[in-house]
C-alpha cells in the first residue's frame, strides 16, 4: 500500500505531465487517475483520483468520445509539421532534454542528428537511459517538455530525413 507522500508524488507527476490517465495496482489495491480537460481552461487540469475495486469501470458515452476524436483531429490537422520519422519513448519514465540541469539540451529544433546521436534521457526507476535518434536527419519538432512524464511509444521528437 502506498503512503501519503508516495501518493502525493504520483499525483504531482501526473498533474505536471501530458498523460491523461494513470493506473497502478499493488497487493490487491488499484489506483486510477484521469485528467479531464475543459477547452475553456488555459492551465492544465488536475487529476481526479478514484480507488477502483473489482467493479467494472464506467465508460464515457460514445457521443462524447466521438466528439473528442473530431476535436483532436481538427487540432492535429491545423498544426501540420513536415516530418518523416518520429522518435518515440521506449519506456515509461521522465523525459530529460539534457544530462544535467546545468548543461545544454542534447538537441533543439534544427539540430542535425545521425542514428547514434543521443537526443534525450528517459529516467525509469532511477536508471537514466540515453535515447538515440536511430535515424539521420534534422529535428523539426520537440513534442515534450523537460521533466515531463512520458509513456511507452509516446512520440518525443519529429525528424525530417
């Protein structure tokens, strides 16, 4: 079971990240967090916490999901960036753009990379994993902020070959 400080730290990390849903299970206890956004708001919404037992989760109405999908499609099509490849996170963890707070970022928009270029670090369970570009090209977009939680497979950078 999590103590109060551990729970607060998880809430803070979820709140400061771009993830919208988080689930954790240990010793028969499930914790789920979901952020609900309101497009009128300027700041990022805080997560809501629900302790889940063995009861099924209630899904949102299909009309709401369809509308959210349409809005997301509109947003992504209005902000088209020309790229050929996305560098994705190979794990869940915290994204760091530099090896330490005092150092410059590994890459920035416009940086030329080759397959062995280190583009960032993803920290998971106190292990700092260097992420390589895996492709030659130019960074055209950085999709996450320093210190942000990232999910497995989440796009981090866009590269134009």
